C-alpha cells in the first residue's frame, strides 16, 4: 500500500506512518516527563521538532529545486521528499533552536538527552509495528530470525521488539531524568548491537573503510563513552569536595577541642568511606 485515497485527497502511506510514529514518540516524552513532574515545555519542544521533521519530509526537496515554487506551484501538493542540503540545514537549525529554547525555558541539556531516547525508542517501535499490522515489512528493518520453516508474519521487526524491551526497562527502573542513565544505556546498547549486526551484513558503499551504518553505531558508542566519562568526572569532583569539607571540619574540631564537632567529623569520615 503506497497511498491512501480519501475522496479527492491522496495520502502517502509512508508519510502517514512516519507522522503517527513521531506523535507516539511525543506521547512517550510527555508521559515520561509527567512521571518525573517535569515542565510541559518538554512536550511543546517535542511537538515543534516533529513539525519541523515532517515539513522537511514534505518540502525538503525545494532546497535542490526551488523553482518549483513559482513554476509548478500546484505540483507541490503531490510531491514530497528530502534533500542533502535540506537535511544538513535541518540539523543545524534544530540544534540552534533547541539551544535557544532550553535557555529561554531554563531546561537542562542532560534531561533533554534522557527524554529524547524515550521518544526515539517509542517512535522506532511504533514505526515497525504499524507496518506489521498492515501486513508488510518496514523499510530497512530486520525481520525477526526464526527457525527454518517459520515465517515472521505478524511479528514486528527485530528493531521494534528491542525498542519495546528497552523502553519497558527504562520505565521500570525510573532513574532520575538528567542523570544520563537512560541516554547512556540506550546509546551503549544500540551501539554494540548495531555494530555487531552490521558486521554480518553486506554493504553497498563504504566511507573511509566503514559503512554509513557502522559510522552511526560507532558514533553512538563514542557518545556513550563521553557521557560515562562526564558522569565519572562529576562523581569524582563531588567526592573530592565532600572529603575536603570533612577534613576542614575535623581540623576545626581539633583546634577548638570541641568533642561534639570532633565526633560528627569522625562519623562523616566513616560515612564517606562506606560510600
């Protein structure tokens, strides 16, 4: 099914599935933010991103052929597609607008990373699942490996199943947003799984010795490493600050011969050692 005809209106099936999947991703972000009691501004941000993505999907080709606007205006109702220039500008524009939006609403970049993975996982899971319900296979998705003689009819693709499992694990763990736990786990898991699966596939093109998918999964692993190092540095700074404060309290208690303060400082040292 390539198109859906509703009267005189023609809707592309792929576009409809993309919109539905992205909206489900917005719902997942909104639901997770409400679980944490976060601002509604996160839902508004996600909706704005979806609108920009769909506009690029619909009229992104105009960056390569702007003359269509004044030469074939009516054809814009039936044409759709993206372009390399449009995609690059979209990424730059989204990054710049997001930075301004976060600063305006005083939102955390770390919380953005954790919330974004919930939206992406929900959107990917829904995308493959909708195609399965329609009796077809999602483009570029991997069918679930089954024993010989069994067909994966009615079973969502492997990527969708993995996304559902990860999403359930994150919701059950309910780590604090902004801790980068969700973002690190998803980036590391998808980086490892994607890189391993890419090694058994035949790729049509290579860029500097690696397939585009391998560069993407390698990027996820690099992002997971950077986030892990960042959290380790924050933890080390916090531990060092605590130890410094305890040492100062102990020195002051020793100089003043304050028995109560000395006892409190000693207990603080024991507590920090247990931590």
